[in-house]
C-alpha cells in the first residue's frame, strides 16, 4: 500500500516536469517578452535580448527578438515546425497569472489559427505562436 501512495505522491512532480518541458524559443519568449510586458520598455527588452544565447544546429545565435515599445514583442528563431497550441496556452496562462489578467482562446478570422487573448483591465493582448519563413515564433501584441 505504501508503494502506490508514494508513486501517486511523486506523479505530479513527473507530470509537471513533462508539462513544463517548453521549447527553447518559448523560454526565450517568456524571459524576454512576457517578463517585460505589458510595457515592453525599450531598455529592459534590449538588455534581456542581449542576454539571450541560443544554440541550434550547432550554431550559436544572439537575440532573435523584435519589438516596438508599448506595442509588441516577438521571438523568432530558425527552427522548423509550429509551436504546440498547449505550449502557447501555457505561456498565456502564466502571463495572465503574473499580471492578474484573464485568458480566453480565440480563432483567427483568416486561416483559423488559434491565439490567446489576455485581458488586463480594459487592455487586451494577443499571444500567438506560429511558423513563417522557416522560423518558429512567439508574439505578444497589444490589441
């Protein structure tokens, strides 16, 4: 009886580790964009972007971040494939929890892409993940 209870007690730890196994791009997006949102203050985002070092296919890259202060922040790195919807949803949920906002899933009118709206008071932000031109990206933008 003790062994099953021990396994049940440990299971959330294992489940949490697999559920939070995010891509490197998502980790960069969270540390650069979401940690500096909603203001996207220029010097803070620039400092965070300069600290980013990403290694993919044996190539070390700096940055991969584009942003406009008080408007949007995007991380795009040359990795094939589109981010998982669950990964994008988890990022949106953490951002909402960090800022006291609410999250709701939305569908794009053109193409039907899934994105997540985070509302903080009367201000809305869209968080999306996708791929374009052989680059995987995450973006947060004021709506």
